C-alpha cells in the first residue's frame, strides 16, 4: 500500500535571494512563533487525520530557522494526528550558516534523519550575486556540522545556468560537491521570474542573460560526472547514491497522496483531488485563528488529466513508465494512441523502450517539456 507524505511549509528566510519567487518572507521571531501555533492548529483539524504516512518534509523558506522546540511541537502534533511509520523519512531544508551544532543535534534527536542543504554554488561571487546569505565557508562548516550531528542522509541543492557562470565554474562546483560525498544531489536550472530583483538586473543589463544552451551542456556534464562517481540518475533533476533517492519527492512523481500544511502548501488525495492553501503568511494565520479554512483553491482532476499526469510525472523518473501497468490502470493503450509521437521521439533519440517500459533518454530529459507536451 502506498503511504502518504506530509509537507510543512516554513515561510521565513534570513534574507531574500535575488531570484526567489517562493512564498517566503524575512524571519521575525514573534511571527514565526504565531505561525508555528497556526500550523499546529491546522494539523489538528486535518480532514486526513489518522492516515498512514512515511515521509515528513519541512520545506520553505528556511525551516532550519525554527527552534528545536518549535520543530518538536509540530512533529509531536503530527505524531498525535497521523499514523507515522517508524521508518519514516523526515527531511528539513537547511541553509548553510543558519544552524548551530547544538540545534542540529537537537533536530536529529527529534527524529529528523535527512537534510536538504541549499549549497547552490561553491563560488562566493555567484552566491553574492544571487543574494544568498551564506558564503562557501559557511557551506563547508555547516556540512561538517551536519555529519558531526549524525546526519547520514544529506542532499545538496545546486543551481546551474547562473548569469555569467562558465562551464569551468560549474565543473568546479560539481567537484566540490562530489568531494564532500553527499548522499543526494538535486540540480536546478536557474529560472528568471518576472518581478524578482534578478529579472530587473537582467532587464537593465546589470547581469547577462543566462545562456540556456550552456546550461544544457552543464546538465549533461553533471550527469556524466556524477554517474561515473557512482550516483544513480533516478529523476530528471536528481541523483543519489544507491538507496538514497528522496522518498518524499518520489511521492509527487508517482501519484501518491500528500498533505500539505502552512501557507502555500499543496495537497493531493492520490485519486484526483488537489487543493492548496493561502499563499500569504498573515492571511493564512488569520484564517486559522478564526477557525476558517485556509484552502483557497481546489481542483478535481478529470480521468484524462489524471492519465496525462501519471505519464508525464512518471516519466520524470529515469526508470520510466510501465505501459502494461499504465494500460491496466487507465484502460488506454498508449503505444496505439500516440504511435506517431512515440515514433518521432524514438527516432529523434528522446525516448527509448525496454520491454513494456518507456523512458526518456538523457537527451530526452533535456527536452522533457517537448515530449510531455505531446501527451497533455
Ligand atoms: S533561501 Fe530559498 S526560499 Fe529563502 S529567499 Fe533564498 S531561494 Fe527563496
């Protein structure tokens, strides 16, 4: 049976990065405390209380800005309201320089067993351009503190395609990362969102336009280098040492249920109903304090939507989608229905077949949006 995952959004950061369009604001102690109380209350009134879960993910924002006591209160409420599997993966996103050794030990003793670590780049000039609040020295220091506190499942976030970033600079980033031997690597191509300071800098010519072709070369180089270093490329943007794929994120790609708490958190019941919360922190807190629902959007996916989603999310996983299982589940023979598209993609070297499995090739992973568009 597929168990559910829980996502808890912590919308506070030490400063605002120039490219960020997430639902997050500056950390203020009093607001964080009010927010934690609201999240605990929201968990207590969940429609899905009692569900069996085996992953809990604190994302943000910068959840590592929570005090151990605040994290403890949220986790204690989760354990009271949900049937939490004893082998659950419990992840906290952490930014370098935001946690002390004592705090990490306390998180670990509360059951946190995975750190998603926002390294982003090992170049101080690039960190400064991105408005990140840490330096490379902080990255090394916090990483060693994570290990000393007993974290043996650490994921690095890295961003490629930064304005002015060279292939050599990117290669140095990867070499620094591999030398530290994290269990997991998540890789993002920089997206420039309108309304962010970075978009404004680029528009005014203060920073160069990111080079998408170069970013594609960076992607291929990273996959090649990391797989040669025994990492498995298990999802378009994710690599891990064997057995360390993100169990929580895999739920998003495989149609498992997940329930989100906190502002802007999204949920899915595993059958076709999706819903999401207020994005604004204060409006979220006010809804909860007034006993109102923080849900602002709800969608019922049609069978066709569910089918398309199962395919394009499933194909993000490099193991591919089993077409026989797919046909049993949705009553559709994809090979017959999309014969022309599939032939075209196969000839172009974007997808490959292995028995009943269809999967993206490495080139296909780079052009996944084009492939997925054919099925939506
Ligand atoms: S740390 Fe992450 S969430 Fe916070 S401002 Fe930077 S990119 Fe946004």
